[in-house]
């Protein structure tokens, strides 16, 4: 890998060896990497679909159920405002859930693959 950084004094290169293209392909085709992808997809895809459905419900209700969305819950707070704020809450909830999922299940597997590739290079 070429860089613009100068070599360290003494002329020795201390950068880590880089895996080859063949090693990347071998890892990509491995069962361990496939399991990592399945773990990611089994979390990300259903949550993405659920959030999009929830968002579309909000948009459709806003367009076609104005009476329902305008229903006052208390004071000047109506259903539309609560649903709109719930969109923000679910966005942060999903981000928090994903960070916990990644830290517990994805990161250890990815780190194991990465360290093995670095050791082999």
C-alpha cells in the first residue's frame, strides 16, 4: 500500500503487512464471515422494514386520517404530535439497540476475522 508519509528514520518500514486480495476473497467465502453477515442481516433488515412501515403509517395517517391525527389527547397535544415525536424516539431506540447488538455479537466476530487476517499477512 503506497502512502505519502515518509519512511521512519533509519530506513526501516514499521507498517504492518497487508493481506492479499486472495486472502480477502478466502475470508469472504468462509463460513465464519457468512455467519457474521447473517448475524448482521438478521438484525438490520427486519428492523429497517419495521421502521419504514412505522414511518409510512405515520405519513399515510397524516395524509388520509386527518381527523384521527388531529384528535386532542391533552391540552394542545394531538395524536400527530405524539406520533411525530415517537418517530424520533424510535430512531434513537433503534440506534441504541444496534450499538448493543454490534458490540455483543458483531464486533467480536469481526475482530476475530481481522486479527486472523493480520496474523496471516
